[in-house]
C-alpha cells in the first residue's frame, strides 16, 4: 500500500556535503559559498589557507558561510581610492 510522505521533498533533495573548493582569480584566492565569492587573500599564502579553513568551517556548521565577505587586507577598493584621492 502506497502512503504519502509529507517529508518526501526534504528526503529526496540532497544538499552538497562536499566543501566548496578554493579558487584562484589572478593571484587572489576565493571560495564561492551560496553563490557569493569570499576573497581569502593572496593565493597560496598561509593567510589564504587559514581564511579558507575558517570559511569552510562556518559553512559546515551553519550552511551559509561567513557573516561577512570583506576583501582581504591590502586590497584596493573603489571606496578606498575615492577617499584617498579626491578629484
């Protein structure tokens, strides 16, 4: 006898259990979590590896990743240029 299981969608929907991979974008390490890039620092450095481990650990616990995705220290942003070089 067939019965309807109200949890069918959640049973059949499989979320990825593999951690996201670290990428390299022109020498800058990043990881994509839930469609957002989180920049980790210079690719191949201990800082980038530590930031990657932290982001993946937060993703594993909460499923959403880090609460912020600030650029790595030393990154030049449009805002920093606008503040330091008024026209």
